[in-house]
C-alpha cells in the first residue's frame, strides 16, 4: 500500500511541477471552455440548485488528467452561500457510494470534485496537497500547491460522447464560481495545460438537441447533448433495438471524419458489422470488424466523411442489433 501511495504522490508532484515549470514544453492546444449544466432537483428537500462542471476537450483523442492550483495560478471554487454537503457523501466522487442513496436520497445532490467519475465505483482518483476540510463544512476550495488527478491510463481521462470530462458537482442556494487549471495529453501524447479557466453558474448551458431539422429540436438548448432524432425519420434507439450503455459513439456531435466507438462492457468480435444509415434510411457505409480493429481492447475508429445531419450507427453480431444515434455538424 505504501508503494501505491508513493507512486501516486510522485506522479502528482511531477505532473503539477511540469504545469508550473515546463512552459516551453507543453502543447498549446487547449480545451475550449468549461461547460456548466444545471441538474433537476426533482422536488428534493435540498435547498438551492445543483450544477455539474465539465471540461470540453477539442478532440476525442485528447485526455484530461489533472485539476490543480499552484502559487502562480491558485485554484478557487466558491459560492455566495454554503455548499450542500450530505452527511453520507464526501468531498470527492471517490468517496460517494451509489448505495448511500438508499439511506439518504440527498446524496444525489452532494458537492464533490472529480475527474470523470460520478461515484466510487472503480474510481481510482487521487488528491494531493489540497485541504478539503473547509469544503466539507460548506466553504470554498482553495489550492495553491496541489490538486486531484487520475493516472494517464485511466479510461475516465477520455471525454464522453459529447466531448466532456466531468470535474465537479456543486449544490448551493447561492451563486457558484470558480477558477482552475487543467492538464492532460494531446492526441500526439504531448502535454497540454490551461491556466485560469473560469465558470459561473449564472452562465449555464442548456443541454438538448440544437439541430433545427431534428424532430426533438430544443430552441432553448445551447449545448448539443447528442439526443437529436432526425425529423422523425430515425426512431429513438430504444424503439429500434435493445440499446445499452455497453458501448458509445463519440464525439457526438461529430466534428471531423473520425467516428470512435468506445466499448465499455461489450466484446465486439471479428466479423461483426458496423453500418451507418442516414435519416432517410439509406445505407451510407458498412464496415466489417477485422481481427485487429479494436484499439487498446476497447475502441474502434472509423474514418468516414459524412454530410451534416443525423445518422444511425448500427452494430450487428451474433444475430443481435444495437443502434446509436449521432449528429454531424
């Protein structure tokens, strides 16, 4: 156990030192912004509002590893009213048990920090050099020599289907704001970092379908969450097949020609087919999964140019058919 702790401490110290001192070595391509989403309270007794803060990465091949503060760029997350802290929660998602919701439903609205994870299931996040005592009491998080992080090989370093990595959930009756620094890897394996990213809960994004041609277009939406269904021509995935979270397609919306299929718990064997179908039901492309198609055991990448619109990605193997809907901008 001591060896594991020593490794984690060494990794974090090295990472944060690079962020402070390696100005000429880091790649300057950076996340475009922080995204703030307000969650529904579902008539909860918890006062105030709950928000999730995400880092939006420029590409699905980028990763986020560290959220930190240093002497030159201190981290601060604060609210004009106390943060809600459930007695069954924790300051980080690594200490939040999904089972605790059975004891106290307010755990859903607990305030915590993270990199990618929503609870403690398989959560290997570490923190170093940050005193969360005050945060546990409802006050601000302040860090000038530490942060929280994942090791680079953790799958949660990668963005989700919408290009986002979750970095915190915060509940308060007040206005929440923050200033923080991020570090990760580019698609070429080079270090990127960005200092002084800010967010404020006055400027939340509305998640929904932003495609005006889709049947579920939301004119109030400011962030496309990948839920668009093309003009009623493409049914929701649930009505076409028994779709699960065993795999996802990202980024969604699609910004380049690369369609990434992330395999969470689904084993795709050679001979399986991946079809791309447009909103009219026409087959655009079909791919047979080869023996060496899977990268790192959990990802398949398809290079396919598509026009703007809504499409289905259909996976078929062993007589089973599963569908995901994607949007191309």
